C-alpha cells in the first residue's frame, strides 16, 4: 500500500506540485509559441510527453553506464533520437500538425523540461519511477498548454478546437493570437497560480534560467553524483 | 549587385526588428527571462549568442547542403545539428579558456547555457529551411551568405531585445504591482508590452530598403 502511494506521488508530482511550466518555469518557448490553437497545443503536448517518457526511461536505464563527464552529449543524442521518431511519424501521418508545429517540433530537443527532468530525476532514480515522472510531467505540461491555448484561441479567433463560439459579428482581439498575447496570457496564468499559492499559504520560489540545475552545468546534480562528490548514487 | 546588397540588408534588419527571435518568434525565452536582470550579464550573454550562432550556422549550413541532402539523410538533421552545436560550444569554451582567459571570465559562464538555448538550434534549422532553395537559383555562395547574415541578424536581434528588456525590467523592479503579480508574472506582462512595440516594425524594413535601392 505504502509502495503504491509513493508511486502515485511520483506521478502526480509533475501535475501540481512541480508543474513544469507554471512552477518550475521550464520550456516556456514552446508553451508560448504553439498555444495559438488548441489542436496545435495538444499535438505539441502529446509529442512532448512521448519524448519525455522515452528519454526518461532510456536515461535512467543507462544511468550507471553513462560517464559523468560526457553525460550532456549522451542525453542529447538519446533525446534527439526520440524527437526524430516523433518528427517522422507526424510528417508521415499528420502533415497538418507537422506544419503547424514547424521548427518547434525539432526544438523539443533543447526544451528545458526534458533535459531538466533527465538531470534532476532520471539520472538518480529507477526506470519505473522515471517513467512515471515523465508521464506526470507530460500530463502537467499538456494541462497548462490546454488551458493557455483555450484562452488564446477563444479570445483571438472566437473558436475552440475549430468550433465557433463567438459569432463573426463580434470583433476579436487578434493580438492574443500573436506574440504579445502569448506573454500576457502566460504572465496572467502565473499570477493566478501565485495567487492560489498565497491563498493556500504555500508560496514557492521560482528559479530562472541561469540558476536552475537543468542545463547540465558542471555543478549539476548528475555529474556530482558520478564524480563521487555529491554521493547521491549508490 | 545592388539587388544582392538589398537582399542582404533586408534579411539583416528584418531579423533584428520584424522577426526578432525573442519577442516575435519565441525562441530563447529562458535566457531572455533569466539573464536580463543586469546590464553587463545581458551584454555578455548576447555577445556569446551572436558568436555561437554565427559559427554554428557557418558549420551546419554546408553540412546540410553537401552531406545530408546529397546522401538522403535529411531526417538526421536534428541529431546532427544539436551534436554539432554541443561540440562547438565545448570547443569555444576550451579555446577561450586556453588562449583568451580574460574573455573567458566574462563570457564563459554563459556558454554552457547556450547549448540548450533554443535560438541557436532554431537559427540553424530556419536558415536551412529558408535559404536552401536559393542554392539552385543563385549558387551556393549566395545562399551561404544569406544564411550567415541571417544568423548574425538573429544574434544582434537577441542582444537588442536583451538590452531593451533589461532597461524595462529595472523600472519594473521599482514598481509596486499587486501581490500575486510580483516577480515573474509582471516581468512576463512587461515582455508582452515590449513585444507589442516590436509589432509596429512589421513591413517597415522591406519598404525602407526598397525605397533606398
């Protein structure tokens, strides 16, 4: 029973407690760029979840084999392989979605969520835990993408998943569909998230690029463990 | 010849103003939000990004044209490009450390962040997408020059966005927003306003250069 609970905790961790976009502030580029339509955002979210799941499983399976000094290139190759698989599948079976996502599909490789989870979680935990963590993070990412894209699509073009909600006679705020709207909606969502945190009396400190351990710095968790300084690895 | 110069100038200035990578195309948001707190660090990061983008495009563009496309390996683009960028960043880091330690001290801390900066991989992929078709029409030299100018323009655009936003941010720090907007949310909203101002540049560059030439 206890075992089951902890597995469930690992899975739900990514959805609320460590939501990748709103609480860890990782992978903002794609969250801002492809949330103009709900269908694009869902496609991106599913692709991301697949890559996250695959790379977390492989990286945690190989965590004792990959030398600490070259862990970053190794991770990148593993992640890039999964991204290429997604690219080829989408190109073959969903050419419209492939076109909508454009360059951001390839850019999943450098998305901080995936490298961040590899550095922070997969390199220190078992395969099953890492798979659950990848799934949880993916679901958390999809939920935020879904929320953001719903707001933006409804306000900017009056449709939701292609279904007309606001009649044509009403003037739409097209700016929500372009770059400034993305920043604005993201900022407001994050403010809402902080407001809820304050109401629940559980504020957290958000780390920003430069001081998050995701990017494979020399002092990242993994390389420390491997070099025997951190000692997190048995 | 003047049409060539006009093309190059159009690419350069539209990469800075109209298609600004950070504020219009959403590439490289993480370093934009994370490093733009202080003026000197934004300059350092911006310069390092310009250098890495230029060198990465200089290597990946011919690689795509003469190796991947010729051998039918175009599907390997993502893997090859990210590996090339990772290796290049490492090489630049080692070279700077060994030969120009002063520069390494000021820029070195930003180099590891650049491998995973999506604007570097983005510029190499977009350069191939946009300019590889020109190779058949105008020859490799012209297409290569276009790609290189695009990469420098994108880097300068990144630097400009960082500098402008650094100024905006220092004003925002002193403001007093509602409690839940403090920190990142108000930063994002001010980024939205900065980005809104860049929308005003749409169509500007083509028209000015068209009028000059």
